């Protein structure tokens, strides 16, 4: 069921891109796929056992056995609600875009559905490299959605967004590789904890940019201002939560020492960001 939540919107996006659909057909198919996604999540929620701790609806297939890299997805009690937040918000935003009548509808709705699949992947990935792949895949449609369908200053906003997020992505990729190789596995359910401040800072920088945390928030005002209303809603309502989820799932859970040592600085930056 977890894999279905990822494949369903991605398959619908490919279908919309491949078929010569008009605006009404493309929008209708996108809304139908988004609503079906909500239906699948409701089934997951009904069947989820909240009295049982641990990973549920897990699916795992080995990819690179030498490096212990696998396709491993599943949900915990807190992540099942984040998946629900994603599918519901995306369904509402896609329906609004259909009502608003966006131009180039096949490209637009396909990108929105692809974004839906990537964000669900972030919340369900249980392998570090898989998490990184979904985290980066989430940014690709956002670049295009802001840069093509944004306001008059969309090119500057997109360029700033790309520069900030690419810097964070490179740091996170380095941390993922070093951390996984040092522990002998990339599986988040098996990998041990680390007290390396440098590896932690690599993850923290990427998540802080995406959250965003002061002073790495410079991309946010322009991106929010120039985005279409539904894309701004996804950025503020879902994508920022994906960064906080990564901080909780990886940054704090897997690096208990550095967050404790840097807690005063992190809290000060968070408080400044709120102000």
C-alpha cells in the first residue's frame, strides 16, 4: 500500500504527459488521481495499528547488496499523518489549479502529481539514499512550477531557490555517503547512531535551507511571492514539513550528541526565524 501511494500519482503524471489531452481531460484525470490517492491513504489509516509501535506497511527490495542499499518504504505512527497531510493538500491544490484554469495544463498537472509522489516518498523512505533521491526529486517540479507559472519576478526567485537548495543538497549527499559507508548500511531501521558533528551539520544545512531556518531563508520571500497560490500553499504547508521531518527522523534520531551540544544555537536561530 505504501508503494501504491508513491506510484499512483507518478503513473498518472506520466499518463498526462504522454497522452494528447485537452485542458479539461488533463485536469479531470489529475483531480481523479489525487482523490484516489486520498482514498488509498484513508484505507491505510483505517488499517494502521496505532497500538503497535514500529514500522508498518513496509516493503523492501534489495538494490545494491554490496552497499546494503535497498528500496525500503513504510510508515510510522507520526509519518502516516504527514502522508495524509500531503495527499489532502495536494488534492485540494490540484483541484484549485483545475478551477483556476492554468495554461499548459498537461505539463502543470503532471508536475503537481510528480511532486505529490516525491513528497510521499520523502515521508515513507526508510533508506538513506532513497530518502535523498525523493528529497531531490521533490525540488525538480518546484523549480519548474515557480519558474514557468510564477509571477513577474519568477526567474530571479527560481534562481535563488536553485542556488540555496543545490548547496544544501550537495552537503546532504556527502553526509549520506559518509554516514552510510561508515555504518555499513543505508537502511534507516538498521543504521546505528553517530556523534559526528560534521556529518550532522551536512544534514542540518540541507534541512535548515528547506524548512527554512534563519539565516538560510533568503530564498523564501521571493519564492512565496512569485509562486501561484497553490504552489505557495504546497511550499509552506507541506514541503517545509518534509524538511522538519528529515531533521527529526535523521538529524536528531541518528545524531543524539550534536543536537544536544548545539541546542542553544538551534533554538536561538529558530526563535529568530519565527520573529
